[in-house]
C-alpha cells in the first residue's frame, strides 16, 4: 500500500489545495523534492501555468530510511527518479545542494549551488583560536543522525576511543537504532547523550575541541553520498573549531573540505585512521590551522547571509524573466 501511495497519491491535486492556490495567485510554486508529494507541486505549477522552483537537497529515492516501509522497491525508486529528473528539467530555478547533485542531474540554465543554510550566528560571538589544554582529554562532538550507516560508524568509533584517556567522545541526536546492548553501553559510558534543544547543543559545540562529520562508505548509498551535503558541517564551522570529515573521497563534504581547507578529511572506512587524525589535532599548530580554516568557511562559502542571497537573487531573476514579483 505504501508503494502504491508513493506512485499514485501525488498525481492528484485535492480540490481545497487547488482552490487555495487559485485564490492566492502565486507567482511561482516552490518545493523541496525529498518526498513523493513534491510531484504534486510539479503538477500544480503545470495547472496554474507558473514557474516551478525546486531545491534538490537529497537523492531521496535511494537514501537512508528510518523505517523499512518508507523505502521504495527498486522499480519504484527508478520510477520516482524519473520524476525527480523531470522536475529538474521543468524548473525555472533548480537549486542543487552540491556540485555533485548538479553534475548528476545534468545541464540546466539556472541551477545554482545552494548549501543547507546554517542558523544565524550570535553577532557577539568572537572566535577563540587558542588550542585546547593538553592536560585534559580532547573533546570530540558528533551531533546528528545516529541510525543505519551513520549510527554504526559512530558506534565503531566510540568503541575505538572509549578506553583512550586522551579522547572524550560525545554523541547527540535522536534515538539511534543500535541493539539494546550497544545502546546501554553507549549510555553507561556517557557517550550517547540524547537529543538536545538547539540552544543547549550550541553550548556543547562551543565547548568542543573538534566536531565530527560522518558519511557512508556503503556502495548502496554511493549516489546519495555523491550528491547530498550534510548540514552538520555548516553548523560546526560557525564555532571556529576543527571539523573532522570521515567519508569516501567521492562524497561532497570530503571534496569541499579538501578544496576549501574547511576540515580534516579521513577517506578510508577505518576507525584507526580517525583516531590518528584526532591525535594529530593535539599539535597546537595543526589545531589552530584547522580552526581558522573552519572559521574562514563560516564567513565564506558557508555564510548564512551569502547562502540566503543566492536563494533570493536566483528566485528574483527567474520571476523577473517571467514578469513576476520579487521576493524579500
């Protein structure tokens, strides 16, 4: 039934939605194609004769799913991908979350790269580039998804550093899908600390010595890794702390970290390599170099206002072309 819904349900525009859209008289329809209902937006734009504006953030038909019932069957995924590409070609503006997403979707007259937008930084924040005190454990923080491949990688790293007095690992995020034994172990060790409100999480990121980005090495998720871009990376750099990016060389966060020097990459599926990278951050010069690299990215390619400006100006250009109104 769920597979049937994925294919059929978004083909129908309910009468209340159509009536509301006609009354509102939009200059464009905007959607994020990370679920089946984005196809309804495509059909609504067709029906009203207005531009479709899309923001391609994930290659969701072949992504990670919390529940098995959410995952499309292989032939359903192919069908959904054909819709995915069709929306891209039809869009007046097709934002792409990474260069990899744009390359995979193909040529388009207006497909700006639009990274996930981080929260606005506290204007009173002043970065402190003083390396951590070597007399205490080095604190590494991971904040984000802890299910499927990401959760297993985090768990493996936790076991690798649990008995190292030089490293303290803290994990924040929604409930993981670990076994009851692994969950109890992570809880007893004080490594997994649950899901925090963002204001509290910001305090933990501020106090961290480094932050961790985890991507998947799974062949099944290769397309997702080549196209998606994790928002964690953008949030971490706002605190001017080194970011360790653990993922395959083809994943977008690794490629951006290498090109911009915004993070330290670990490109093998090996926890020992991650530990070695963390130990390298005990060197004061190396820590400061990477902290400054993160801060440079926070004020450059990952700047909130810069990302919003790309979003706003691209939409304005599209609406001006068709005689529409500007957005603010």
